[in-house]
């Protein structure tokens, strides 16, 4: 029976050793985790308290209000943009009409200047002809010698 007692005691002894080994591993793992948490706490301390749910909800509501205001401003800007676009199109149409009117006025002015130039030339020619006929009548009146007007100018008023 000595052989049988040795065999029976061996599995019990092995179980005891395995149990002690597992328990020791768990204790070492726990100590490692604790040491790591202490090390992390000293390296990066939590100086600011975590944000509360209420403060997050207040901030969310404030951002929603701000978003609504920005949307309102965006709608106003969109409306203003469409009004400006409409005014720009109208101004471009007026500019086109004004351009056409200006070109017509330039053509009319050019024609009027041409007529004025012709009239001035005609007046200058008429003035020369009138001056020439006045000289001719004065010369013929002076050379005839028998006029009753006593040598007066023919166009005395």
C-alpha cells in the first residue's frame, strides 16, 4: 500500500500546488492592476470634475437656440440675396436700355452737328455773296454819277 498511498497523495498534492499557483497568479494580477491604477492617477490626475448630465443638456439647448438663430439669419441673408439678384438683373436691363438710348442720341447728335456744319457753310457763303453784291452795287452807284440819292448807301435805314 505504500505504492498506492504515494499515488493517491500525488494528485492531491498536485491539486494543492495548482490551486496555490492560480491563487498566487490572481493576487499578483490584482496587485499589478492596483499599481497601474495608482501610477496612472499620479501621472494624469483628474483635476477637473466630470461634466454633469444637466450641464450637457443646458449646453445642448443653448446650441439648439444658437442654431435656430443662425438659421433665421441664413434665411434673412437668402432673402436679401434674392432681392439683390433681382435688383442686379433690373439694373442690367436698364443699363442695356440706357446704352441703346445713348447710341441713338450719339447718332442724332452727329446728324445735328453735320446739319449745323452745312448751315454754317451756307451762312458763310450767303454772307460772302451778300458782301460781294453790296460792293458791286456801291461801285456801280459811284461810277454812274447820275443817281438822285446823292451818293448815299443803298441800304440806309
